[in-house]
C-alpha cells in the first residue's frame, strides 16, 4: 500500500520543479510576486540565480518567458490561475502559442477550493480559456504523485503547456510504484458498466470515494481520471460511452468550457449518449472555507454519489 501524502498540488509542483532542475540546467522560473503562494519559492530557495520575480505584471512575465524560450531555455511562468490565464491571455496566445514556444504556464489557486480568497481569485474559467488556444496542452493533475509525474511530462514536452495547481491540501490516492503518467491518456481507476464517471483534478478523489460507496450498493460505476484536458483521450471516452451508455463528468470548474464540454465534443461526434455535468453551474464563487465551499457546490462524495444513483435509476 502506497504512503498517503496530504499535500496541495501547488506544493507538489514546486517540489517537482526543484528535482527536475537538478539535472536540467535549462529550467528557469518566473513568478508574479506570488512565489510563497504558488510554491515556486521552493525553486527560488534552491536555484536563486534561475528564478526571476516579475512583479504584479503577468503579461510582461509571459512575454519575457517567451523570449527566454526563443533563446533555448525552458521557462515556467507562474501566478494565480485567474491572472495567469486572464490577465496574460493575449501574451499567451500571441507570444507563446502562435509561435509554439516552449513555455510552461502554471496557474495556481484554481477552482472554488481557493476558499477565503473569494470570487475574484477562484478561477473557474481557466481551462475553458486555455482550451480555445491552438496547440495548448492542458494538464489538471489530481494528487501529489500525479502532479510530480505531470510536471516532468510538461517539462519534457516541446511546446506550450498550461498546468492547473490547487491551493487545498488533499490526500493522494495513486500508488507511485504502479502509477504511469502518459500525456493525453486517461486512466481507469474503477471498473463498471452501469455508468461512466469522468473526473479531473482535485475532485477525482471525491469521485473515487463515491463509486466505492456505490459499489457496496450494487451500482457498478466506471471511474476515469482525465489528467490531460487537451489533447483529451478520445479513445477512453468513446469506449466508456459505448460500454456504459451514460456519462457523468465531475470538475472543479464552470460547467461551460471545461471537462464536461470537452467530453460532450467527443461523444456527440463519435457515440452520442446523455452526459450529466457536475461542476460550478455558470456562476461565481464566494468567500468561505474550502471544504465547505466544495460541499456547497456539490463537488464532494455525497453529492456525486447521489447524482450517479439518480442517473442509474432514471435509466432503468
């Protein structure tokens, strides 16, 4: 049994960058005056000569990162997801993605679990924004071990990558001895043919708890972890649609533009089935304790299990 590590994926990201930078001298890090929060401060402490604080100016930071990528470096540009993808959208689109430069954008404090920082900082649109940019790879790892592996894959990939980082410390569920990360490939965590639950990021563990609870009730739900939103694993989604006939998506993101829409794009073209989306229903968040907010917005085990029960009952 693997050791359960309770850690925010932002911290796992900072740790992974440090490990990778020990053998890869081209990795450099830029931050927007938020190193303590994004955990790039871990990298700064170890490699102060390869860390640059650009201040509260994300557009400029991404532009500088693009220049360093053009010079052969592997720059990581980090800020809160709201500012990394919102404030710097034009620079990401025109200076990074259009020339397909090797820049990694790290968006921390994404989702409703940003908690007390409130609606202005709880970015629920970042995946949708990044999905619209041609050639952008989007990663949303679910726990410590997956973030460590995803960061390595992002650094090794030649081209622009957006990595979503969470603020809330969560328990790991992957086993590092058996876990394999492959860019663009989903992972089946639980077998079942009654319904397919497709989840991403922090809420994957909540969905895993829910399907295990349901198994004891005689409901066999398949659970798929989609850590790569773009390019999405079409094969695993189509297979689930054909074999279960019903899909439920779970994401800590607006139901518009995120995982749910990405899954709908696939099934509507390849194997039309009914899709139910669990996420934030086109609204802003508000300030409050992270765990209470997740529960309030229906992103925890009890609500996920209830939706699955309702869907299975409806289909009988």
